[in-house]
């Protein structure tokens, strides 16, 4: 089985618009890019930082020890650092129009799977 991620390659270069079109279109496009980046990053941040808020209740409900909850929180921090390094390098060489929504989609899938699971090893695999 071969994985084809060609759709994530950087977009093809587009010739620069004439000056009169730049002055009209670019301010609007800059705001659109800023808004979509802000909203996307806010969603990533919200999803990444929701476990500490519910960790006590989750531990009580699922019968996890403080050590197990601590392990979940630690693996979150470690995987965030590793993921930031690896995915940052990959995203710099990708088309953000597809890369960011794909990341948000997979993040949502992992969160739904995490919420429907009640196994500690599965939680350890899904949360990072």
C-alpha cells in the first residue's frame, strides 16, 4: 500500500497580479488568511488544553489513579513538543489550504475516539 500525499505539496506559483488589482484584493485576502489562521489555531489550542480541566472528574469516573492521569498529561506535553517540531517542518513544505483542515479533521477524530473509549492504554494511544 502506497500513501500519496501529493495534495499536500505546496501550491504552484501564481504570477503576481498587476498593481491596481493588488491594492484592491490583497487587504481583503490578508484578513481572510489572518482570520482562518486565528480560528484554526484557536480550535487546535482548545482541543489540546481541555484534558487538564476535566482530568480530576475523568479519573474518578474511569477509576484512574493520579499517576495514570499524570501520565496522560505528561505524554500530552511530550507529544506536543515532538509534534510541533515534526509537523512544523512538514507544514512549512505543504499547502496550508489542505494541511490545516486535515490536521483539524484528524484531531476531531481522535477526540471522538478518546471520548468513546474507556481503556487506559487506548487513552494513552489516542490522546497525544
